[in-house]
C-alpha cells in the first residue's frame, strides 16, 4: 500500500485532498490509488442533491452538513460545478455560499469540475466518493451542477436522490417531466416561505400519482419496476414512494424533517435489499464506463498510428474509401489480438 493511501486511511485530511486532486487531474498512478481504496469502501451513505439553478441547492447542502455534524456524524461534500472552457476546472470555485462549516475538519468540502460530461458527473466523481468513503466519512453529499434531462447520471453514484424545486414556477415542475421525475426519491420544495409553494407541492403530488393512491412504476430510482406495483391493492412490492418535504434552507426550517425522511429511505434500502441491488448496478455501470473510456483511448491511439483522422477523412471525401472500411481497419487488428489471446487461454 502506498504511503499516501496509508495516510488517508489513518484519517489525514491532507492526504485525502491530495488523493482527490490526483483523481480529478488523472495524474499518473491515480488508478492504482483508487484500486487500493476499493476494499475499504462501502460504509458511507451517498446522497445526491439536484435541482434547477436558483433552487437553493448549495444552501441546503450547507445546512444538511451542519445538522449531520450536530448529530456527531462526519460529512464529505462534493459540489459539481460547470467546467471552465479554458482550464477545465470548476467555474464556481470553493462555493462561498457554503460558509457555515468553514473550519470544521469533519466536514470535507471539494468543488469539482463537470468536465463537460452531459450528466454533470464524471468518473472522477465516482472515484472521489470512494476516497471519502474509505476515509471514513459517514455521509457523502453530492451537489450536481443543475437539472435537466441529462442530470440523471446522479443515480449512478448516489443511493438517495433529492430533487429541489423552487415554489411558484410551473416551468420548474413541468421540467421534471423531462426526466428528473423518474430519479427522485425525495422532492424538496425549498424556499417554502415564498408565494406559490402550496401550489408547487400540489402539482408535485399530482405528478407522483398521490391522488390515485399509487405511485407510477417509473418514479423513484429505487422503486419497483414491476408493472403490478402500479395497480392499487396489488400484492406486489410497492417499493419506495417518493416523499415531498418543504424547507426554508436559509433559516434551517424543515431540515430535521428532511433528514428523518432520508433516514427512512436509507432504512428502506436495507430492509428491501435494494441497497445491495443498487450497488451491483452501480458497479456494472462503472465497469462499462471504464471499458468504454479505455477502449476509446486505445482506438484513438491506433487511429493516430495509422496516419490520423484527417488522412482518413480526406480519403473518404475523395471516395477512395468509406467510413465503415476506416472503422474496420482500426478495430480489426485490436479485435484479432483479443481473439487470439482468448483462444490461447482456452
């Protein structure tokens, strides 16, 4: 085990920060670090917080972290910010809106860049969560860059997903139909002291199917996929019914209730066996993602070795060759090597 990993496991925050920096920058050896950390993971609760810009995500995350600390729990916060087009780094920096936990070493905060990924999350986020988990953080909060159809990547990392909706804006509720509705385990109407909050809550209830006494099978990324579960009175497992909580994060109102609902969801994950099922799904997706990334790098390397993309493009333009033939010429040598290796192992 490397000295850096040993220091992280010993609880040294400086080592934790260095490991996450290596992960985010993809520095040489970062994959070996993450591999060494893997066996020490699996104890933290990972909570994702998403929602439209201006819904108060950062303020709520700050209050959640502070309340967890009052309960004697340690917290890690990863805030995913938009990427700088110049440096690739996080645009919003250290998030000055999360100020109440400054100086508390048991709240480790890290602002990370989305690095252009559509869902606002990258493989670096997943690895950073592993580092925080191995370090021993009890709760890991991931605040995403915003909301939209592509924000569903949060379910690949978080166990519980909070979706924040500001009051008084029908557009924000309608936006949920684009994909966010399906991933939320808990919907938070933040800034509930503003006009229109009651209407927003009612609209959410209608969308979640509460008026019919049932929850659509697509709702909640931990809910059942069994069609029978949507039928009222069915014996099928109804799964987790998404909750709606009203908060005024700036004043800390509703935060305790929200934490109670989060605790209920965590208990549900354990009692239903969904936590283990989700863990398997998460690892399967991570493996697929890493294979795609590594294969893409290998293919790009081979493409350059055969003269580069521009050379092939010109040949295609001149009708000397077609795109399928180009692809075959790049992929087939690699495929042949893999088949040969597989045959030898048999």
